[in-house]
């Protein structure tokens, strides 16, 4: 079929696009999803799947916490293969300076009704006995969870499909806007609403959208049941993740239900190739072994890279693109797309349907960086 018409076309079948398709179809709209690859490929297939309430800014906290609560609500419906596990995060403090940050985070979360527990050195080692001795302590955020992102994206897409959503997969998009999506093969899909959920590729699809690709590496080990119980993140991660331009690594490990351990994390700008960077990888693994010395004896079974979609102010673009009244953005989530997918879809569809969103949407509106385009 060379031409089809829908209420909504979502470009991008990663977890954000899947959540959008699920939410639009839940509200009774006819939805098509277009992607040059398959469901849950791209960044969704290469990320950690950490459902985490983050406190870098009030706007980031509002979106991540709201979405975390939506995941908690969805939890009973999630199939086994999504591997949802509310294991909690421990932010690990190496020294007394980082314990000051632990107390700041505790106060911030506490004021916003997120349960936490401050851990002293002894309690930290009791909870995670494979950490190196001598760490100062940490903060346990017990409602944080982990899941397996590709299967979560498939679950959301299948729900949308049951409500009538159609997929156009393996089809590269030539351009999208002004009420239509044109494929490279010349076929077109028309819709009153087009959602650019193309992740790191969103800027190619919508010129003027400021998205940078930020490369990351991950390693997964063989099965070592019981070695790791919580997602562990060094508080130094905040220092490295805040770096806008320089390459960085940080200790960030995740227990998988299989007994495997997922090891991150790295951040690189300007690296557009998928190849593993042996220098970055070595730094990342060395950092992980400094915190969990036992990792050095483990077998790694796979190493891979992925690209996060980063914006200049570290907040995603969710809402209308001022230049084109048919076009809406749901992109730029950097390393938090898995966490924030459900809230992104919810507040986007709320905006479009005139429903009052649960959280203020202003911090995420694309118009905050598109003002120079608004008069076009």
C-alpha cells in the first residue's frame, strides 16, 4: 500500500516509541509505528534498564519519579521475560566527602516522599559483601528497579497492536512532517499527529532539534548467582556524568535475574562508530574492579556499545515542535529513556488530548530551545 492514513504515526520503535504507541492506542487513536529496524532495537537494546529516580534537577526528578510510579503500577501486568526486579539502588560513597552527598540526597528524596536508608560502612558491606572494604557508606533507594528493556518494549508494542496499532518495520524514513511520513521506497503515511521518537537519530529527522549522540559501553558477565544484590552506582558517577564534553567512566553495575552482572558505564561524545573502544573499556572495567575486586576473576561473555540521545540541558524534548503543528517530539532522554518512557508517553498524550498532566510539562517542551525557529 503506497498511502495510508492514521490519527498518529510514531517514528521510532524503541521503548519511548513503544510507550507512545501504547498510550495513544489506549486513548482510542489509530496508530502506526515506523522504524528502519525492529521493535526494541537501537538504544533500547543496548541500555541498562535501570528504573531510577534521579535528582540532578527538579525537572529530572519529577519525570523520573512519576515514570517510576507508572512502572510500579504496571508491574503486575509485566510478563516474566521483562525481568522486573525492585532490587533498589545503592549510591556508594567512597569517602566522607561523598557521605555529605549521601545526606543531601537523603534529604532531597525524603522531602519528596521517596524512601531511602543511609548506610554506614558496616551496613554497606553487610548488604553487598563483595564491595571493597573501607568504603564510607552509601544511600539505599529501595524503590528503584531493573528490567530487561527489549522485552519491555515488545510488551508495550504488543498491547498497542492488540488495540489495532500497525507496524511498518524495516522501513527507513526519508522525511517526516506536515502531516505525513515518507519512506525511502516512496510510500507515504498520513496522520494529523507525527511523533519523532527516533532517539539519537531524531535530529536527522527534524532539522533544528539539538540532539547529540553520546556513546556508551556495557559488558555482561557469565552467571555468578548471589554475587551482587543491588544496582550499585558510585557517587563519583554524578561528577563524571555531569561532564558535557569530556569522555568519562564510572562504576555502575547491575544484577540480572540470570545471575549475570551488567557492568557500565562510559560516556563519549564525537564517537559515531559502533566499535568497542579498548581504552575506554579498560578504564571502565578497572573502575568497576576498584569497587568490586571479585569482578577481576569473572568471565565476560559480551561487550557492546550504544548511543544515548543527549540534549544541551540534559532534559528530554516532549511536546510540540513549534515549526510544524503536526509534529511532536519524544526524544533526548540520554541515559534515562527506559526509566522515563511511560511518563514521556503519558504527558505527551495528555498535552495532545487536552488532559491536565500529573507533572508540569514546561521544562520538557521543545520550544525552550526552538524559540529561534518559532517565527518561521
